[in-house]
């Protein structure tokens, strides 16, 4: 399956010696891409049969693990659009859902704390990633590596509709990290708080977890 299927499989395998082979036939497939698994199904299957194994990092929040991304903010609402869409594959589905959501989303105030920094203010989107890409290939954290012992934080603050559209356009090429106000960091742990509970997504899956 895709990242969501891997997410649920990993929940039962993290901490064990059982190996997980990822065949990328889902919507996003960003975990498979980070592992170097081919997008072509037959080539990928051949890799899984004849390839080698490796250990990778996993993030944890509220007792749940994630291998790709933890998202809070606009992308959570965009995922509702994705899940309600009759379309089920491809990066363009995420792109369409995100653009649609940009015009209606109200940025929420968040307090984001790591050992190195603290940020408080209206946030359009915050991502804690273990992979370079998410949402079907968007390089949200260009410097991320799946086995470096760190997570990659990207915070896009509220910049109004024009700022949101610019950030979205530049994110397609990984250039959003150079925008004024965008925060990037590589923490080993962090905390996200808000005065109102905000839904959290894990590996592109809607979850019952919320910010503190």
C-alpha cells in the first residue's frame, strides 16, 4: 500500500526484529521513495526479493509511531478533502486538496518548542518529518534523512493568503525553506501546544490525536 498502510503495519513491528517490506502501490509512497524502492511495481517487487534490509528512524507521539510525517494545521483539513474525494492516487490529488484548503483555512496559534528554539504565533502548517518528501513527493524537508537519528521540523507561519500561496508554490521545489519567517530545525524531540485542540495527522492518516 502507501504511507498509511506502512504506518499501520509499522505500529505492530517497531521494536521487534520482524522486517517490513514496502511495496509502493498507494497514494503518496513517500516512505518507499525515501528507502529507494522503485515506483514501478515489478521493479519494486524484485528489489524486495533480492535487496538488503536497513534500520530506520521512527517518530512517536501519544503512544503512536510514524515513519514519514506528523502534520498539524492546514494539511489536516486538506486530508479531509482527500479522503472525501473519489480520486485515490497521485501527487495531484494532494496538490488540488491543498490549494482548495488554502482559501478557507484559518491559521491557529501554536507554541512549538524544541531544545534549540521556541516559536509562538499563528501557524499555517507545521510538519515534523522523517523523510525528505511527503504528500506524494513534495520536498517539505529537503535535508531530511530517514536514518540520521533526528526529525526535521518545518514551520510555515501565517502570511495571509498571498504568503500561503507563495509558500505552497515554492514548497513544490523545496524552496520554501528560504522564505522569511519559515522555521526549520532538526530536533530529537519537540512539543506542539495550542489553546484549542488541533487534530494531528500521522503519515497522511487522520488520527484521534490532538495538540496539547
